[in-house]
């Protein structure tokens, strides 16, 4: 399997989960710098279903479905649930986000950690 790269959207198995952690196999965007780290881990932001109620949440980036990103419905990148996951959790590459979308997600992560 190819190594997940920054900006790519993959199906990732997040189970098992605890509490309010995002679960099941779902799309996630790789946000970590490809050159950082020595362990077989990748930093990802899970992607969930979009709802109008999220428009006021600055940590959720609205993503429209497209052939390029591989999403099948309107979705949201949830920067509040950014996490490092094992490469063994990655199932299939489905697409990639634009450089602008990656920058917006990085800004949302910065907001979540108080930068």
C-alpha cells in the first residue's frame, strides 16, 4: 500500500473508540508534514457529515463532494478531533483536498490549540 501523504483523503478505521471520540471507518485527511516523524504514524483530521448547525463552528471546515476529493456527500473536516494514527488503520485512498483547504484545516487546528 502507498504511504498516505499530506492532503490526501483516505478511509481510516478509527475503531475502537472511547467516549466521544470519532469512530468507525470514515474518510480522513492527512494533515501532518510528510517529512516529520520516524514512526509509522500519520496525523489526520477525521471527516464527518456536514450539517447547517456546523456553520457556526470554526473548527469544522465545510467540504463539498467532488471527484477530486472522493467524498460522496457534503462533509466537514473536524479539526477538534485531529489525531495521530497508525498507518495500519488506513484502508483506501479516495482523493485529495486542495492546498487552500489544507491551509484552512491547519488554521482551524491552530484555533483549537490556542495559537
